[in-house]
C-alpha cells in the first residue's frame, strides 16, 4: 500500500450511519468533528476529498422526533427531506473553524442511468474540486420513489469514486474490516488484510446490516469493492471509529481490509455500461453464442439468443446470461424485448421477414458489450486468465483507451470525413441508418481535471442573448454584417492560410488520405469562394418574416403563419473548415446565433475563421455571441453541447457516420440528421453509352471525398458488355480502384478489379474507390439502391422515359437524378446559397439545407376583441 499512498491525490471517504451515530441513534457531533479535522488535514496537504455521508435519515428522524427507522417508503422520504438539510448544517458548522468549504450533492439512480445526467453530475463534482470545495454526497432519497436504493451508500460511494476517478475509496464502518466469516456468529473468524479477488464464499459469509438505522452490511461493501476493483480503483474497509484512521489509510498502513484495483480495468463508457446504467430484463444465449462473445470478441446476433426475460427498450443496458443463469456480460441492446422475442434464434437473413424495418444485424454490438464472465465459472475454458484478470473482466471492442479512460483518438475523428476505414466506411448491413456501430466510437466521460461544462454553458448563455437581439434585426442590418464578414475573410486571408497550414502539416504527418487533405486545405482561391458565397447570401430573399399562409377565420381574426428564426443553432462537424463560414453566413442571414464545434483536424483553421467572422459581424452592429466556436475538441465539450436542452434549439451534425450516429443517439436537444452518402449511378439499358461514361466519371472523380460523390455503379446486364469496358478504363485512368462482382471481373476490361465483398455494397469510400455490380434490370437496380443507399443522392442514366419515371418515383432519396451527376446535390448548385448540410431525414428538412431550413414558423393572430364562447 506504500505505492498507493504515494499516488493518492483524490480520495472518496464514505462514512456509514452506524459509524456517525451514537448509542441513542443520534448524530455523534464529537465523532464528526474528528472526521472533519482529518479531512481538513488531507485538504491542507493538497489532496482532493469527497465525502459520501450516510446519516441523512437519522438526522431527519432526530429532527422529526421519530424513535425508530420508518418501514414505509413515504415516511422514509419524509425523513430524507428533512435530514440532508440538518446534516449539511452540522458539517458546515464543523468545517467553518478549519477553513474548509462543503457543498451538498444529492444523487439518484437517474444520474447514473442516463448518460447525459451522469456526465453532468461528473462535471459538477469536478467543478467543486477545482473550487476547493469538499462535496458532501448523499442519495436524493426524497425522489427515490422505488426504494431507498443505494444500500447504506456503499454502492453510491463506489459510483462517486468512478465518477471522480478517485485514487482511493475509504469506507469507514463499524467493524475492523472484512472477515473470513461473520465475526458476530463465528469466534474463529479472522480479518483479511488484503483481497485480490472476491469469491462467492466471501459474499455468502458476509452478514446483513448490523445497525438499526443502517441499510447496508458487509455484503454491500463487497459489492462496492468489486465494482471499484473492476474500475482499477482500490478500496479500504476499516473501523471508522479508530482515531486518525483516515490518515493511516492514506499513509498506506495496514488498516482494515485493502481491496486491490485491477491493473487492466474497465474505463469510461464501458464502465458506465457495466455498472452505472440500470439493467432491465435479461437476454439468454446458448453455449455457442457465449463462446463467441467471451473468447472471440464477437457481437451478439439473434441466432444465438434462446430467451428474453423481462422488459427493456432499445438502448437499455441488459445482462446477457447463459442458459444456466450465469451472467456473461452486459451491453446496450439495439432491440426492445418485444422485437427481440420475435427474432430470437433466427439467422440474419431471416430477420428482415419478421422485422422489415430492422437495420443492422446485431442485438448488442461488441463495442457496446462488456464481458463479465468469471474465469472460475463452469465451462469457462478458453477465457484467458491473464487477459481477463481475477474476475474474468474483459472489455471488448476495437477502440483503445488511454490511462484516464478516454479513447486514444478523438471521438468524432473516426470514419467518414476524416478517417475512412481501409475499405471505406461501411454504411450498414441493410443500408439505411448511416453506419454500422463498429465505425461509431463511443462517448467517454469528462476530463480527469477541469470541466468543459462551464465553457459550453457560457457559450450557450451568450448565444441565447445574441439570438434575442438577432431576431429583431432587419434584412439590411444582417446583409451589412454578411458583407463585412465577406470582406474580412479576404482581408485576413494570410492569417487564415497560415493557420490552415498548421492543420495541413499535422494531417500529413498522420498519413491522412489525399481526398481528406483536399477537404481540409484552404488557399487564397478557396477563401475567395467562401467570401463570394457570403456575398451571394445578401442577394437572396430573406425568409424571416415571410408569410407562409394567411386567412381570415370565421370569427374575424386574421391569422398568418410567418417564418421566424430557430434561435440558437449548434453544429458539430469534422475536417471541413469551409463549413465554419457557410454555417456562420446562413445563420446570420436567418437571424440565428450559432455555436460551432469543429473537428480536431481543423482546429487552427476553425478558430481563426470564427474569430474573423465574429469580429466582423460584431463590428457591423450584430450582438456579441452571435458567432462562437468551442475552442477545445475534447469529447466532453461535444457531450455538454448535446445536453443543453432548452438552451440550444437545434443541433446539426455534419460529417462521418460515427459522428452522426453518436449525436443522434446521445443528444438531448433536437437534431437535424445529415446522412452519409452511399450514392449510386445506375446505367439503364436505354442509356447513351458516352453520356453514361461522362456522368459516372464525374460523379466519382470530380471530388471523391465528398458525400455526394458516387460510391456505387450499377449497370444493366443487357448492355454491360458494350458500355462497361469504356467506363472502367476511364475510371482506371483516374486511379479509381474498382470492387466488382463476378460479371464485372469477367469482362477483363482493366488489369485489376478487386473482388467485391457484401460490405462493399454499403460502403461510403470517400476516396478514389467504387463498387460495381451488374444487375438484371430496373427492378433489381431499384431494389439494390433502396437496400444499400443512404437516402442521399441517386442517379439513373437512360433515354427511356418510363424507366426514368419509375426510378424517380420508387427510389427513396433526398435527391434523385435522371441523366445527371450526383455531384449537383449542393446548396450552391441548387441556388440556395451556401448549405448548412444535406439532410437525409424526412422531418423538417430534406436534401441540401439552405435558408428556409434554418427557420421555424409561428402563428400571428390579429383580432378586434374576439373571445371564445
């Protein structure tokens, strides 16, 4: 424990009811004074301390004059509503003399079940530490409607230890530590000084609560110890009444029972899945599925499921059990219990017949699964002890994490715009949702020191104030600001190019692909185009104030439906710095304040652009805070931004599938979903061969790294021998790698065609790569597009009017073309001015989103005294 003492800088101290009450079951103020003195000494030595204090119900009973702990929930909650006030008063009175400030933190299971609330609680605790405050944490029993749940606060102490990433948790109780058996009944019980593994025998030997007012016992302490050990956090259970015991624990002396944290422990979101999120029901799997999950790191598929117990919904953390009832792991389910019951045991190919709207194959994806299989369990077999650790805990998934529990790479820089996978980005097994879960890295908790919430909260507050001011500006005023912004881009282009040069150098050093470097690069010509785009916006009609509809009601009231700004728009996007200018310009034209959060690859570019545009806008009379950027690219800022419900009116993600899926799944604010682009060109039997060649080459090669570039080529079998060789040869001349089906490869038109895999049909490459398939006719082409497309942009090349009409009517996409390249799906090309994104959803906006997509409507009613009878 000496080494532990040297590295302990943050400690969570939990004191139980039995320890802080006297023989009359009242708060022992003399004991509490001694505890506060010990905490003050820790604080003076530079340590950060959180206190998880029981005794709230005891304090409430004391105030209410209750002689015994109530048995009904309502009376317990009544005592709990009085107790926290009393106990914090006691602590405040005691710490005043030793120069320590305490802050009350009340938590419920809600804060651990819901990811965003969990992160908010983490941020609050971090902020208290940074202010030198000792958080006094207790369960908010007043609102714990199911039961007073945390069990003598042992489980709560473990969760607080995880939330603050403590170096040590000390549980002060009424015994010397953990014994080999219950010392109350067994005179031969001996104290265990160190525990490296919690066994079933230890749990069975643990007794229940030993105090009339307590709700826990040694069993709950063992459970808390097990949780912390898996998190890599050591715990000490010791006699809280022993003089100076906290100092002894921190000094590393052999006091009580020491539980060693596992060296290769769960961290971040995996830990939250395993222990923070409340489980609902369970999923039962057969032996083959258990082996695939534990030993091979596979996702859970319907074929391996043999039973569904209880009720759960999509996104719940659900235990996975084998048929003997032993827990294999826990993970976030992609299906509700109702839907899973319908398809359990089915092969993937059979699922579509039962659940036709189902996207993806997994019940639980491996990146959202935590293996909890114990190495001592029957048939554990190949579960490797060295990898699993003493509990058989293994965190499955491709994403590596650093020592602080954060992913090694930035969350929104994987796949899609910034870092396509080796073969591109697979959009989905069934093609619709945007990307398979494997490409979406998960969010992690806040930084180990410091908090992003205050920064993002401050930006949102300023943006809300700015939005109020912008809403009453005139078209002339906003156009004047746009002209100033355009001029500023040109005037400061040298600064912009220099900042962009830093981003380009870093990206090249990382080995970033050329198409993505092209997206990132800014030069005087591109800055000129950005400036011109802002000038164009001033020439477009102002949608604000437009009367969409209007009529006089029978009672004489004149009713009008009028366009108004959305308010505060936030954007999370990846390595395309031109988006910064586009978004700022569109929001300025429509009277919206904007908060921008770009990707780490374009950090320097985004910050200088935001500075240039914001200064120009404010100089033209626009309110401060109208254009802002989140300076840090740490994932916690993005999560904080997604949670500002009521402060941000709409959030728009723009980038790869990992980014979009993460935002859609985790945001608490309204989201406009911009989809990835697995776009197709279908060469129909009625196509002009030369036109087809030109359209395909343009759609793929003109800018391969953008979302409206073609990723898939379909050619009708009746003409493929005549048309396809010329197309393939020109693609080869443009250095395009072709992944073809058997019929395409059989042509031998070019020396090398890679054999297409099933995943290629659903892949957004964002590179000089394309899949090619020969189809039997229009019906198969439409079916293929609707299966693997992403509802972005699809094209048919044909002179057959009837075929063109069917393609237009039956293909489900935001933009459908006849005899034209998919590259035209763009706000500028559609005469919308700049675009803020291309929406592939069907609510509010679809396709390139220009000015009107950034507005809402309100009804304006003009009457002359009408009242409703």
